[in-house]
C-alpha cells in the first residue's frame, strides 16, 4: 500500500482510520529505508512482520516472481513443490553468477540485494563482537571446512608455483585437516607443547618449520582459535608476526570463536601487529542458524583475499544460509546481538564454578585452562580407577572359575546319580523328581556357595564399562555436546597418523577427561540440569563397575554425601535434551 493506494482507500474507509494505518506502514518502510542507507544492524531488532515484509518485497523483485514473466531458459527459478517455494520465500535463483559468488544477477535483483545487505550486516556483527579493523566480508553457502578449502584454493593464485604445503597447528578435529587435503595440499603438522594443564602453540617450532621448509614452499599457515580444552586457542599474535616477517599467508580457523570477546580481541591485535589474510567462522555456531554457512572476513588493511575467494567459487550458490543469517541479525538487532554475547560471557564463570564444585564432590578436578574462553575439561580419574579395578576383579574371577566349576560339577553329578537311582526304584515318580530338582536348584544355589558359583558360571558375565562409555551414558540421558577423551587412540586423518587422537598431543595426556562448553545459546538452566545428570552418571558408572561403599573407601574413590555412593539415578524417561557443547570445526 503506497500513498496513492491509501488515498484511494479513503473512499472505502474513513480517512482518519486509513491515515492511522498508513502511518503504521510508513513506520515499517522507514525501518527498511534506514537499513538500506546505513547498511548496519538496526539498533533494536525487527518484529517478524517487518522481516517478513522486507523479504517478500525483495522476492517480488526476482524475475521468477514477476506476474507477466515468461521463462524459456534452462534456469528460470522454477519450483515444483509449493511447500518448497514458501520455505524459500520464492527466492529460487540463488546468489552470484558463474564467475563470482558475489556478482549481481540480472534476473534476481531482490536476491542480489539481500546477499549484499547480509554481507554488510555480518561485517557489522563482527565489529560489534570485537573484530575491530575488519574489512570485506563474504557469507558463503558452505560450512567451515569447505570454506577453509575455498580460501586455500584462492590463495594458490597468489603464491609461487611450488607452494603446496600448509603448516598447521594440530587440533584433533578432522574438518580443518581435511580442508587442507581437499585443496590438494600437503599438511605439515606442528605439535603443541604442554604448559601446565594447557596445550599451547609451539611458536619456536613454527619458526623452525618456516625456516626449514622455505617461505616459497608454504601456501599458508593455518591456526585455530576455537577448540576443545585442554587445548588453548593458538597464539595468533605471535604467529601473525612470524608470518609477516616471512611473507607467508596466515589463515585462521575461528569456527566458533566469534562469540568470545577475548578471541576477537586477539584476532584484532594479530592483524594489527602482524599478518592475517582471512578469518573463517561458522554461521550456525556463532549466530544460531541451521548448519550450512560460513563468514570469511579479511582485515581492512589486507582486503584482497575475500574478493579472490568470491571469484574462486564455481557457479551460483544457494541463498538459504545467507537468508537465515539476515533474518536472525534483523531479529536481534545490534542490542540483541550484544545481549546474547554478554549472556555467554556471564555463563563462563558460572559453568566453571558448578564444575569445580562437582569435581570436589567426586574427587576430580577441573583442569586449569585459562586461555580457553569457551571450553572446559573435567578429569575422570576416579572412573578410570573404578573401571580398572572392576576389570582386575573380573580377571581374577575368570582365573578361579575352572576350579570352582569343577567342584560344583562333582557335587551336581552326585546329586544326579541319586535322582537316577530313585527313578529306577520308582519309575512313576520320575517326572515329580525332575520337577523337584529344578525347583531346588535355586534354593541350593542360595544356601550353598559352591552351588551358587556353579550356577553363576553357566551365565556369561555382563560387560564392564570402559571410561569412554561415560560419554555414551550422558548422551543416552539427553546430554549432548560433551566429549570423553582417553589417551591411546591412534587415528589416520588425511593421510597423517596421530597418536592419542582427540587429546591434541602425541604424548599421552596425563588423564582421561570430559569436555563441556559455555557456548552461545547455553543457559544457566542448561548448566544446572547438566551438572545434575552428570553427577548421577558418576554414581551409575560406579554401580556398573560393581563398586561398593567399602570398595570405594579401599580404592580411595569418592563417594556421595555422608559416605554413600553417588546417586545412581537416571534422567527421566522423557527428559529434555541438554546441550552443553560447542560443536566442532
């Protein structure tokens, strides 16, 4: 309803009412005008009706939604299912063209405008989060791993012909390493070094790697700023300085680091003091949208790589991830985005305090990882000991079983002979005797230790849980996002062999541990319920290991309140899922 149509409507409805309605429409139109002129997040989030109106107006600007359009090409934005068309607001042309994912589409002015607005708002969101000095931004319809691959492919044209190696600071999550190999590059893995409980960047080893490989052979150094404790984010400032001195590109995997004020500050410092070519972050982990998008950002002082990434993308791309991000940012506005970031920061000390208290009750400890602003790790030493003790008892029982079975069999044979002789004297009583014997076996087993061992030996012993089973126990109780990591696992990823995979170190980490994260969107209620179910799982695990109160004291294992074993209860049958992780990339 524009001004002319509102004037005509005054002939149908009282003009005072129409003017009031026109003012309401004008209020929404002014929000859109402000957005397109400022290209920044609105201070306050929009209501759903305004977001819906904006997207539908843009969709009507695409040729497939023209009232009089006749399409005779192979790609005309045709959608067979009305449900699919509604799901995508009729935005069927996607974004970009064959030569550039950020290029305008003649047939899709509305889609092209929405893509440009999304990139502008994403850059503003990055600045608000703390990435000061950020330059161009591209919102790609790729998850983090594939986005890193595209960045590396774009760098190839800017590096010498022999640059085929990526120096990569180890993080035991497959995505980043596979991103390197998917680009046809060779990873040079840098091991971390232990500093207290934390695993930190070995800056000296990086300097030696650059020296030994030669700068012309290195396509890029790839660091990681969001990871599972006890690994710490890489020292991006020190790495940026080394890369600047050597003239080597530096790409940062910042998968879910955007939600951390400290991480953003470190990145801003890195590209101010050294070299950072691109920072890649996930849309789903940082903006709470469905999986499928990534934001590639470059510093204002070194903007060229983002344009190269856009030009490297082959063909058009889906507009869905960018549309999800746009609608979410308009829903939040600048104030809402700041609020969710602040709430996450406030959750970090709360999760730490709750886990420290639980650790004290269970005889564990929260590992000291002050450099990791999102993830935490809790030792599982008592459960490792309980599992080992149970397995040792099982070995002893199995070693003693043959002698006990032989003794039990001899007694049983004597009893069987007596029954047989009785049957010979009284053939009519054979069935009654057999039934009586069957009924008495249970009673005899309870009265006679030898008979009990003989009966028990017939049944297979239930499997004993390994400490890694603890993670499955949590998941079955609707707790997601945690990881139980034990030393000793060997894993091959992208042709590279890793020892103790999962713990980020070739040298076995001193303990098995559980990770949890204070990630964006997690609430205090989530933390409280997680701690409750975690404590119950401690008791249930010990019960599965057959750990009694006396054995707990003998093994110096922790018990619950007043010396009783910890609560072995499970989550309710229909318990709500509690997510306490950050995901991985």
